[in-house]
């Protein structure tokens, strides 16, 4: 008796929008039945066709350059410049993440997990849930291909991919992930808020306000008006060093701000946040903000803080709930 004909389950897949070079054996399983690998010739053709259609008319950058060339950044008297050296076709950097159709749930959860890893993978800018359909997120695509944004290719090794996989497991275990059930919905909400910041233009000051909002929702409570020692600044100054000592990797304050105490750094960061929130114009030459150096440096540090807190909250979620009450 012949076996019945089994129709193979169609695959959903997403293009990795970031410029990365994977130095690991592929395909690599990031989640159950979900693999990262190089795109086939046919998939690559669909990717470039979609990018040119969705981005080509809105950006001065040829999107194919970012994946088929090596970006060479050079400093010059007025700043810096970038030129593109073509790569051999075998080295083109079109990577995809493939999964069985699940309404995009696995890809969303992997996107959340990679966001708080050392190697974020933008998986939701361009995706292909069916053979005859391409989906896209206009804000992500247009932000990514702005001419003022420079993206040197980042090398990704086996350990980095394994780290994303471990974060994914913790995300599912602790929060249930997208559409899952959890005892800690506030942590998933914080992760979703962090993910939503990628929709903002790169130079938006709302990044700083958003990063502070995530920190505050994770570890602080509304201060008591009669207790000056209960201020948001004081809570951050006392709670973040405590948590940092429990991180796998402690926060590196010195690489961002030099030889300055953590207390002074958090005081300056909160003054910066307050200036933005209340319509002020931050002056990084003023003594109160000078230690932050500039807006990009402050934002980069805050982003590392948020990523570290989110990663750790997946390991000790009850601790964060208890801390908010302290």
C-alpha cells in the first residue's frame, strides 16, 4: 500500500536587516525548528526586489550595497566618509531566519531576544510568511537606510548565536513570550517597549526618555513626596549598583564616562532626562552634564543599562518585583 502524499509545511522566513558577517557553522538553530542561514539565490532575489521597491525611492543609499559590499569608513578633515568595496558573490551578506508558519510568533520572540543580546538581529523589517507574499515594516526599513546612519558590518560567532538562543529560552520560560501566559507581564511589557524604540528615528531624543521609562518601570516606584531620599534619582543610584553586581557582566561606567563615581553619573543622567522631559535644551558643556560628554554617549550607555536589566530580569524576575516595592 502506497503512503499517502504528504504536503510539506510551507516555511516562513525573515531577512536579517542588520549588516553582519556570521563566522559560524550554518544553519544554526536559534529556537526549536527555527534556523539562521544564508539566503538561497531565489530568496536573495526576492529580498533585493522587495528592498528596491520599498526603500529605493526613499533613500539615496542603494540597499544592495550594504549586503554586497564592504563598507570602508575613513576620517577626513570635516568628519568621516564611507566608500563601498564590492565583495565576491560567495561573501554576500544576505542572511535569513527560517521557521514553520506560526503567525510570526517565533520570529517576534526571537527579535525580542536578539534585541537584548550583543548582536541584535532586525527580523521584522522584511519578512516572507508565504511563498507569494512579502511583509514589511516601513518605519524600520526607512530608519535603517537613512544616509546619516552608518552601519559597519559586525562579526557574529558561534557564541553570539548561542547567546541569542539562551535568551530566547529564558524569555519563553519567564514571560511566555508573545501571546504566552506569564506571572511577570511587566517584564514582557518592558521588553516590548524596548523593541518599539527601534521605530523612532535614530536621532530622536525620545530614545532617552523611553530608555529611562523602561528603567523606572523595572526597578522604581512612585516616590513619596515627604521623603526626599525616596526620589527616582536616589532609587536608581542605590538599586542599579546592587543589581549590577549580580549581572554576568557588570556595567562598564569607566569606558563611557572615565573616572567618575556612579552616583554622579546617575545624577547627571537624570538631569539630562529632566531637561528633555521639561522642554529644556541640554548643555553638555555645563558642569552638571559635562561628565556625560554628549547625547550619543549618554544614549549608548543607557541602552546598555536597559539591555543588562532586561537580561537579568529574565533570570530573577521576582527580585525586580520586590525591588520596585523598596
